[in-house]
């Protein structure tokens, strides 16, 4: 296990069970929608703009970001999502209580058309 894979105290104590659990919940939701889903493994060379999941259903490909509480308002979140939108269809998954805050941020940032799912 690399340092980047070690859950932080916030992630370990999150009601949803942390980042790994949030990614798994999002993966299951996408699979129910008929998508084949791959987790994008973090690596030392991974840019901060990479999605957490890639989902494919025929010719349709989604870049999916799974955000915890601290990620919703983080400075890098806007640039990560904007970069993914330039590449194609993008979705954001957040724990349910933060869905409206994420939608508000997307509106304020001028990033329309991004689907936000509460997991």
C-alpha cells in the first residue's frame, strides 16, 4: 500500500466509510445503469485532473469523479471537472448530504451539464 492509498483520519471516520466505500457505491450505481466500470488506479505520475472511474456503455464513455466532503469545495475540483468536460461526458458522485452544495458550486463555476449523483 502506497502513502496515497492510506486513508486519512477524515476518510476513516466518514459516515460513508471513506473514499474507497464512496467509489464502490458509485461503481455499483453505474453498473446498475448498464455501464462497465473501471477504477482509475492512482499512481505517482497521475495528474490531479484524472477521474476516479471510467464507465462505458457502448459508445458512451463517462469520466466520473467521486468527491468527499473536503473535495466538494477544494480549489482543484473545479479545474479537474472542467478538464474532464473538455474530453467528454462527465459525472460527479458525492455523498448525498453534499449533492446540493456540489450543484451550487457547479452553477457558480459555470460548469453546466454535469450530472451529480448522491451516493
